[in-house]
C-alpha cells in the first residue's frame, strides 16, 4: 500500500469512517447529475414557464397576437428592455445594483447628438465620444463602490440624480430647450441609423436591428457566465465577496467591469434612441432602471446575488414585451399594465424560490 493510500486510510480512521466508505463518498461526487435535476437547477426555468403561460393567455385573449407583424412588435418591445436587462442581470448576479442605468441611456444619446451638432462633425464622431463618456460613467460607479465601500444603492442613486440634473441642465444650456436639435441631415446619420435603428425583413416579418443586438448580448453574456473564468468570478463575488477575495478573485476589478458592462448596454440603447428619432428629450429614461431590474428578477436573478443567467433576463424581457403589447392587442385599458407587471414579478419570484428548493432537495 502506498503512502498516499495510507494517508487516506488514516484520515478515514480519524474521522470514524472506513476507507471503503470514504471511497464510496468520493465516487458519489463523480456521478453525473441527471437531466431533470439539471433542468430544475436552471435559474430561467420559472420564467420560461411563465412566458409560455403568458403566450397562451394572450393568444386566446387577443385576436392577431400571433400574427407575424404582431410578433415583430413584441420582439421589438422586448429587445429595447432586453439590451439593458442582460448586463443588469450580470451585475445582479455579482451582487450589485445600478439605479442610474435608465438615465444613462438618455445621457448617452444626448452626448452623441449634442457633440455631433455643436462641432458639425460626422455623427460617428459623436457616437465614439458618447461611448467613451458612457463607459467612463459606468467605470466611475464601480470605482466609487470599491473605494468607498458604500452600498451600490447609495452610489448609483447619487449618480442617477446627478445624471438626471445634468441631462436637463446641459441640454437647456446648449440648445435652449429640453430636447436636442435634429441631426437627421448630418453626414454619417444614414449609416449610423442602419447600425442602431434599421428594420430588417426576416421571413416576411419586419424586425428591428435591436433584436439582433439583444440576441448578441444574450449570447455574449451566456458565454461569459458559463465558459470563462470571469463568469466564475461574477458568481463568486455575488455569492460571498469576502470568501472570493480570500481565494484570489479580483473582486474590485470584477465589480468595475460589471458596471462598465451596464454602461455599454446603455450606450447601445442610447444610440438606438437617438437614431430612431434624430432628436432626444432630456427627461427620458427616468424609471426605466426599475424595469431592467424587474426583467432580470423575473428571469431568475436573486436580489441577494450569486444566482441567475443571461438567458433568464432575455425571457424576463420577453415577458415584459408580450404583456405590454398583449394588453394593447386585447384592447384592454393600458392602465392595467403596471398591475400585470407587478403580478408577474411576485409570481416569478415565488416560482423561482420554489424551483430552487426543489433543485436543492433533489441534489
């Protein structure tokens, strides 16, 4: 018997277990988890069940809900939320919030528009400047969080208030009104419109290019979470930051990166907002940060962090799109929309909690 075997047998004896029992325990850890158990453990399971229920409900309650044109409208509404819901979901998995995400979208659009107009530059110059400034704001949120150790709620609430005031103040100062000047006739606008706001025809259905941006971000977010070391860091930081730091995870860098990711999503959404209408209202975006968080929570993300998925956030955004447009197609009073949104949030949270308990019980 080798020295290593002697050590294992000795450890087993000290613990009061026979060497055979120790080998049995080790062998059980190597057993593959069954497909049903893996399915129950998926964070997005509850939201998928909810999405199927909402789809069937509005298919029966609203005439024309399943028409190709209607589905295109639903996907567009979902994509405008989903583009932001993906990075917000990753941030929540990392255990943090960003209450400035909604107004940062508007800030991104305002910077791009006003810089291009005031310098009479190609609109792509404004797009580039907007990207740099927006990413800097996101990185600043993460930097302040890591340096001050204040809760992300406080940090991003302060950023939210400052951006809200700056959006309105700078727009009035530069343009003498609450909206930007039109840039539709400026050089570079057609190509920028094609990238951020065009409509594609796929199988006879008109799809906004935002749907492609959305699906691309979902794929990227899923790859990061499931296939990279950074994904492990995100889950570790959200689960227990102190323990993660103790084993060498770059906690501060991960948090800054997550906030920068939210800023990147805000930049994409802001450019879509600008190049869809060629002008921006400075007061837009307030309150949208809650919608992004709701989509992530409906999709399976926990408020406490450490659990969730990019796919789940996409399903949560799809639920939002189906509900908002389904009410219109059913010709109901749109005032009821917030009621349905709140009900979906509560039901999804309860269902996700039940699914987690089932997964832990069968593990």
